[in-house]
């Protein structure tokens, strides 16, 4: 159902009370640290500039991958296709890309 403007703040307050946000800094970003039961892990990367296949470390396991920033050097079509292919092979259930 659509939330009317007049109820938006009320709805947000109710939703906010039921949500728990915990920021977990990993001791070793590329190590295997188990996810806590009932939590969602968001893995953030940025500005890979066409070197995705050369990343030496395995990205941490997670539910959502957020890639922000430049994923190519100059926006060449071949680099966009390469990035899309790399992204498609990653095991995250959801992938969000915010282009730089």
C-alpha cells in the first residue's frame, strides 16, 4: 500500500524501531569471518577502474554488493562489458552499482 505524505514520518518511526543496524568492521577485510545469524552483510567496493579481474584478494562473503565510483578508466564500451561480466560472476544475491 502507498504511504501518504502525512503518514511518512510516522511509518518511518515505526519501521526504524523494528530494525537493528550493526556496523561490523572486519578484522581482516579479506578473511573469512562468519556472518551473524539474522544479519545482512553489505560488502562495499569502489573505484575499481577496470582492474576487477586483478583484485588479488577474495571479496568477503555477503548478501549485497555495493560498488560505487568508477568501474572503468575512461568509459570504453569494452570495459563496461568486462565489468558487467565480472559482476555477473560474483555470488552476491543483490548487486548495486552507483557509477562514478
